[in-house]
């Protein structure tokens, strides 16, 4: 069984009482795929990303 998730992947900026970051991967599709990895062996993710997204993280 496999799952295909189509959605958004983006950089988030977070600030909490414990620290802050300006560039952490977020977006709905990121979290859906991460959560689904506990239940299905094969996950696929399709998303449009911006030009600031690192090329080494893009698989075509």
C-alpha cells in the first residue's frame, strides 16, 4: 500500500519561548506525509515550492 499526498510545502518562521528559527520546513503536505509514515510504508509527496527551496532537496 502506498500514499500520494499533493499539497503545500513551505518554509515556516517560528518563535517560541524556547527559541526561534527563520527557515524550517512546514506546510500541510509535509505534516500529512510525516504522520502517514507511521501507517504506510511508501509515501510520495507532490508539491510546488518556491525558488528559495534548496535544489538538493528536490527530486524530479
